[in-house]
């Protein structure tokens, strides 16, 4: 439901640009307003989710789950007497784990370097890196980039052979190769996380999820960051956003639902397998299904939030398309959980763990990315302050490569004014974000009252309705109850 507001606003911006063909995301006056709205929406969404979690935790009565200390079955270490429980336990030093963290970081950086190399090849094949690019001296590969020259196979202007087919081949190849790399790194990340030897299941899962998220997010965003902050070309940035978003959405739908379903149908057909009426047979068939992997579903939503928030000024349609994709994804997940995967195992948790921190990080990062796009990548700031910039026309060949017939550069003597404008806007937006973050509580007052009421009843069941320390329980508020409970515990220990 929270996605409806940005979807309506993004679609309105798209309609406005469609009605006025001379206006686009590069020089639009309303795109910065939409961007500001998306940043505030992202902060409110995060706070709303925290409040929703606190309400669910209260309704389900699982407040004490986070205090349980569980030891992961695969945890190993030397035996010692616990300083807390004074019972034998396994101990693994933080110094040794720190060394293993360093090794894991090095392995991950090597895999990221490999993914970056594939991104460079893909950008050469799509014509985003050419002889006029800022990075032509170290990222241009003429043996590959000629494929996107005018009239060649991957000509982005559509003048090559079969443009409706060959034009998307580089993007499809990029997505497919990245998916293969993700699968390889998934195995690497699991082995690295097991080797790091985390004590609790939660710590183990968080370490694994963080590794995989940063690797797969790097794959999704690195090309976009390059076009936005190195080439500073919003036209190419928007084109790449549309291509990646479309291909990735089709990839998710096909790999998660269509292909597994067709595979199972084909397997049953060739094996002459019929649905058995016996309960044991149905249980065996359900056990033979693939294990449900919640990481993929979480990752899709987090990456989608990144598309909506990080590049709001360049791709307003991300929000309405995300709303449409989520509707389809909802039915796709229902189908997947019913027919493709086994029933997931239920775990009692108080929140979504490290995913919440990752969402907050993306929302905070969106402040800086959108401000940079507003001030430098696009001509949006130039639309409001034309004296800060000057326009330089491009030659025909360079214009064909860049997607625009001109570029804008900071005018002589206006560099300090542009930097001051960006810093001022950044501080204002961050201040507003901080105000919202501080003033909006993470839980509803009704939830706080309910938790205090439960603590009060728990206190009564332990001590009765008599007064403690000369203070009547019936006249105390929730904070006094907590304080008196702690004092009573200390008195009991002294006795």
C-alpha cells in the first residue's frame, strides 16, 4: 500500500513529460520536486515499517525472543567455563574471527572485481563507453565497442540489423552472466560464512545475507552508478535503468515460477507420475520440492527500493512499474509457495533482521545520489539557475554516442556557487530527515501501553497487590513498575 503514493506521483510526472515532449527528466522543473517527495517517502516508509514490526511483535507475543541465546549447530571452538553461566561452553576468539573476516573480504573483493570487469564489457557492447567517454583511456575496448558503432549489430540508435532483437542482446547477456556469478558467489559466501564460525544462527544468517546482498547489489547498481557519477549522462542512465529493470523483472518471473513449473511438469510427464491419493505419497512429493529460499524474495524487494529511491530523478516510472511488478510478484509467490517449493519453516523473530538496516542505508544513500543527479548529472539545477552553467554543443558523432546534442558544464567562476547550493540542499534535506527520524516514534503509543500493561500483570502475578518499598502498585505508572521491579530483584538477591 505504501507504494501507491509514489506510483501515482511517478506516473503523473511521466504523463507531464509525455504531454510536453520538449521536457524530459533532464530539464524538468517537477522532477526535483518528485525526487524530494521520494526521499521523504522513503524515510516515512522505514519508520512505518518499524512501527508495523512493533505492533506485530506485540500482537504475536514474541517480545522475549530476541533475548534467547542460541548456539548454532555448526559452531566450534575450544572448551572453557562460561563467565556468565559458569557452565562448560565452546569458545572462539574474536581475534581469530577477525582474521577470517579479512580473508572473506579479500575473496569478496576479487569476485567484485570480476563482476566489475563483466560490467565494463557490457557497457562497451551497449555503446555507453566510447571514444568520447571520460574513461576511454582505461575502460574502452575497441575490439568490443565496434559492435555498437553506427550500422553494426548492437547499434543503440536502431540502425543495425534486426534492431528489435539484437539491441537487447548485450543487456540479456549481462543479466545472464551476472546470475551465473551470483550463483557461484552464493556457494563461496556460504563456505566463507561457515568458516567464520559465528556463534548464533542470527549472526550466521546476517553475515551471509550481508555478503550476498552487497555482491548482488553491486551487480545491479554498478553500471548505473558509473553512468550517473562518472559519465554524468542522465539520458544513458535512464536508458540503462529501463533496460535493466525490464530484463530483470522478466528474469525473476521466468526463473522463479515459469521455468520451475514447466520443469516439474515435464519430469512428471516423462516419469508417468500421477498425483497419488495416499497421504504419504503427497508428503513425499512435497518433500521432493525445492527448498524455499527467503533471501531471493527479500533481495528483490530491497533492490527494487533502490531503483525507486536512488535514481528517482532519472526514472520516475520506477515506482508505478514496481507497483505493477509487485502485484504480479504476489501471485507468482503464491504459486511458487503452493506448487514449486516446500512449505517454509516458521521461525519466531522480532523483526526482519539485517534487511531493515540495509533498507535504511539505501534510503540515506538516496539523499546523496539524487542531489548529485540534480546538481551535476542532469540539467535540473541549470533549469532553476541557468547562470551557473553554460551549454556546449556536441559534434554529430559524439551526440549520437551520448544521446544528447549538447552538454552542460559549470560556468567560469560559478563552481563555488554550485558546490554551495549542493551542500546547502544536502544539509537541509538531511536535517529534515533527522527531524522526521527523531520525532516519529518507532512504536505506536497503544503498543507501549499494552507492553506496560503486560509488565504490570506480570509484576502482579509475582508479587501480588501488596505495596513494595512503601509504594502502592496501583498508583504507579509503567516506568515506576519497571524501576520497582528492578529494585525488588536487587533486594531479593541481597536476602
